[in-house]
């Protein structure tokens, strides 16, 4: 049985551009805490083999998602959960004045940044290559 404590500072940057802190990992998935600064627009991304679940803790943001059948923008506010199935294009941004913070669970475990490909999204990103 594992237990962890949220690290005080970011461990890395996600391929999209968020500050991430590693929380938990296991054989079926892993979990991170993500932070997006006010005004930050991350790079549009698609994953090759992993799906994600997100749960918003703090802030005010938006996420654009597109798959073969649907395209939509969802408000990211505290209490909202979303999914990002394998092969779904997505891009997110902080539209508020405070940091946007959320928990992200990846299934199966994140294999490395080679998992993510970048593409054109709904908004012009404010972050560059990671």
C-alpha cells in the first residue's frame, strides 16, 4: 500500500505546458496534480495510448476536446470532472485570475512524453515546446 504527500513545487512540465507534481503511480495508472497559471494557454495535444480523467480543484478554465464524432468546449471550474479518451485532441487554458489546479489520472500509466503529439487547437498557445 502506498501513500504520498503533494510535493511543494512542480516536478516537471506536461507536454501541453502545465506544471505537474507526481502524486501516485501503479500498475493500472498514475495520478498527477496540474497547475496552469492565469492567462496561460497550453499546447493542443493528442495521446496515442492513454486515457485521462480530470477533476478540477481550483480556478477557472476551459478545455477544448475533439474526437471523430464530437467537438466541444467545457468550463473547468471546481467540482467538474472530464474524460479524455485515447485519440481525443484537447487543449486547455486558464481564463481566470488565479491558478487553475486539477487532478489528472492516466490509464494505463504514462509511458513518457513521447506519448503526446501536438496539433492545431482551438486557441493560440502561450507556452512553447517543452
